[in-house]
């Protein structure tokens, strides 16, 4: 075992990283050094940049293993070699935000159309589930506990109080 590997393992254990993470970080840094056939402590920002491009374009890694390699290199340079200035040359990938699936008006009509064909109990359970999530749930939580208990007992008034445009507590009539 080389001195660098021993030192990196010590730092990983000292920070209570899991054994799986320890193996993954050691492997990532070893792959980085093997790519250039040079000890990793002799490699600088230019090699890190080239290696990141190699991982994305040539090796076509997905973002999860790419991020793991970035974390391993950042740990190695920051916590093992104490080259704090190197961190700015090892950027994290930009996090892609995925848009939620939105039902079309026809799909919503189909879901609501099924409610008409089912029993009242299933209708109440399904509508409470559908309207009880997300923004609607947030709006319902703004009512007092007593008010929620009064209104949530009846499926028709559940729709009324969980509507997103409700600004005040609806009347019982």
C-alpha cells in the first residue's frame, strides 16, 4: 500500500466515511492516477479538467458516477493533500431539475370520470388522496385543527376547502 493510499484511508476513516464510500473514493483516485500513469499528487488542475472531460465525453459516465469521481478528487486534494486552492478547479456538475409530470385536461377528465362510476366511499378516499397532496395540502394546513376536522369529514366540502384559491375558511352552509 502506497503512502498516499494509506493517508487517504486514514482521512476517510477519521471522518467516519462508510467502507463502501472508502472503496469508491480510493478506486476513483486510483483510476485518475492510472489514466495519466502518474501519482495523483503530481497531477494538477489541467489534468483534473482533462480527466473530467474524458469521463463525460469518452467514457460516457452518467452523472452519478461522475459526481462520485468529483467528490473523491475534491476529498483527495482538500483533505489528504491540503491543497485547498485545488477545489475551485474541480467543479460539481450542474444539477438537472426534472419537471413534474402534468396531466393533460383529457387525462384529468378521464380520472375524474372514473369517480362517477365508483362507490361513494372510494370516491371520498380517492379525492382525499388526490387533493390532499402538494399545494392543496399546504392550504388545508392553514386552517385550524377544529376546522379541518369539521370540513374533512364530508367529501363535497373537502373539495371546497382544498381548492388552491381559497383565501379564508369557507362557511358550513
